[in-house]
C-alpha cells in the first residue's frame, strides 16, 4: 500500500492511496508526521483495497511553501498482519 500526492491547482491536490501489491489489503491506517493537508486527517484509516485499486482524497495545502511530510502506513493482508511503510510525500503549493 502506498500514497502519492498529485498537484491539481495552487494549494490543492489529490492524495492517492493505492494497493500496488498482489493481495487484498485490510485495516489500512496512516499517520502523518506533520499536519499540512486540510481535509485529510493526520491519522486516518481505510477498510479495504483490492490489488490495483486506488482512492483519491482531495486536500488543501495548509502552508504557503512547498513542503514535505512523512507518513507511516500500516495494513494487513493474507501474508502478514504487520505490514508497514514510511513514505516522504511532497505537497506542492506553486503559483499557476
């Protein structure tokens, strides 16, 4: 399971949560190190993603500068109940 930010327009974007694995992912949880994205909870969860599935969560960037934040994602699948990855996300707030 991974996350990616996609720039939309000044101060706005889409946070994509996707399952790039071969097994269904369950009990997906995330925890951002910093609270830089409005409309996205710092700690959140999603119930289930099948392989190849993605969801897009619209966000508003809370800073006037481009910024990064680390996010830790945990999930369960048929192979392990303790999957975890930490990713650095880059959120853009550039002028058009």
